[in-house]
């Protein structure tokens, strides 16, 4: 298991765990980052990571992205 920030751009991965405090987990789950779902790293720009999840692109901070384990 590794944070999604270490995945290669364009590589589709399955989410294995969403970490962080309860508020962080709820925030990420509301964006569509749920265990068993797939996520793809689209790009990384200025401290933010752009991820493709459930047919939509979401930009989260690098710090938030490290909580998403694939």
C-alpha cells in the first residue's frame, strides 16, 4: 500500500484506504474517494494533485492526497 502521490501519472489504481482524522476522511469520501473505488493521477501542479475519480477531476492538496492509500 502506498499514498496516491507516489502513483505514476495516468496509472489507474484502486483505493485501499482513506486515512486522516474523521473530518478529513468524510471530506475525501464526499469527493468520491471511497475504498474499492478507482483513482487516476492526472497531474501535479504547485503543491496540488489533480485526480480523476468517478468520471470527474478533483484537485486536492498534496497533504490531502497522501491520506489516500492505493
